[in-house]
C-alpha cells in the first residue's frame, strides 16, 4: 500500500535548502483561484445587483448572519476572518475532486489554522479580562485545578486540528483501501481490466469528498467562532 | 523475523485502536436521536437545532479521531521498527 505524505522538492534559496511540499503548491493554486473568483464576482458592482454580484452578496450575507447568530453583535469584526477560513478550508478539501491532494489532508495546514484560532482566543481573553483576570482564570474554580486548566488549554487546538485532518485523511485512506480491495476482487475473478472498481468508489467520494469537506469546513469555523466568542466575554457582564 | 513480529503487532495495534470508533458512534447516534425529537417538538427551530447538533457531534467525534490518528501512525510510520 502506498498511502504517503505529500511529496516535496527542494529549492536552493541563498544557500538554504527549502522544502516545497505539494501542500504549499496546492495552497497557492487555491489562493489564486479564490482571488480570481472573488475578483470576477465583485468587479463592476452596481446598485442593482447583477447575477454575479448577487452570488457575492449571498456569500457575505450568509457569513454575516452566521457570525451574528453565534458570536453576537460585538464580534462582527471577526466575520472576514471566518469567511476566509471557511473558503480556504472548503476549497482545500474539495480540491481532491479534481485529482490534486487535498490540502487539509496534511496536518501542517490544519495545525496552522488551529494555532491561529488559539492565539486569537488568548488575545481576546487578555483583552476582555486584562492580564490579571486572564491569569486568574486558570485558578478557577479552585486553585489546585490549575495544572488541569493548563492542560485543557493546549488540548483545544490539538483536538480542533486533528478533527479536520482526521476526517479528510481518513476519507482518503478508506477510499484507497476500497480501491485496493476492488482491484484484488477483479484480479481474483480473472478480469484483465479492474471492472469492479466502477461505481462503488463514486458513492464513497460523494460522502468523503463532498459532504465531509463541507461539513468539516463548517465545523472548524463554527468551533472557532464559539471559542473566540466565549473568550471575548468578560467575567463581569 | 523480529521485524515481522513488530510489523504484525503494529497492524494488530492499529486494528485495536480503531475500536475507539464505537464510542463516538453511540454518542452521535444519541445526539441525532435527541435532535430528531427536538425537531419533532419544535419544527420551526430546526435550523438552530441542526447546527447545534452538528457542532456537538463534531466535538463528540474527537476521541474517535484520536484513535484513528494512532492507527494511522502505527500503520504508515511504524515507530517501533527503529526500536529494534
């Protein structure tokens, strides 16, 4: 079996050997694609929206409403970040449909996003409660719970990133295992062409590539919103 | 020979690690059942209920995902082969 991590090649920049992995290349392709898409949707905007503009307005309105419902009116400034994260994550997983390696099946990607959210949560917490209140929050409800509180602080980015990574990578592994099994079945039946691989992997692809990709992007953004929203509430309110 | 034993043990370990999948299965099924009841009682709140249920399911899934990551590491990275 050959389930591998992303391939990479090395480039020589000023005497330093820099490893450029498949994930980075795919990531930049997605960035270019999203930029082109957004520019296409929003150029030449009118008071009375055209079809293109309506799609862009629909995206913005949906995200704004979701952020408003989940985080409240004070945290509307986070809406662009959430929309970016959602789009990047969604296309990062959906790119598997066109045969590229999904960007989110690399743990580096999801860990980066989880760490972004993590540091944002800490910053919001300090901003809302002050540095004293932030440190005091670790000794709640009783002082000897402090080690446990510190452990649970670091568990949240790990679980957030493993969830997204595990779902996409798991889908990849399961699809590959099914392909191997069906190819083996065709060989056992004496077919020269693996006819048994027609059909069944497509059903799996709908679940793992389409449903799981949309679901995980939504859940990642939703949990980020919940974490940041709850950190941004100060204790007094 | 030793290598074969380590590889076999890793494969068995990966299989055992995947047993962790049944806990989240029960939990998510329970959450989905409760959500169905809630929608039946209050159909107009189905949007909020579905959203909450999905987030809850995602959180309940973490333990299963941890087991899966352990299985992946055992299968494809073979950390114990270097210990020989």
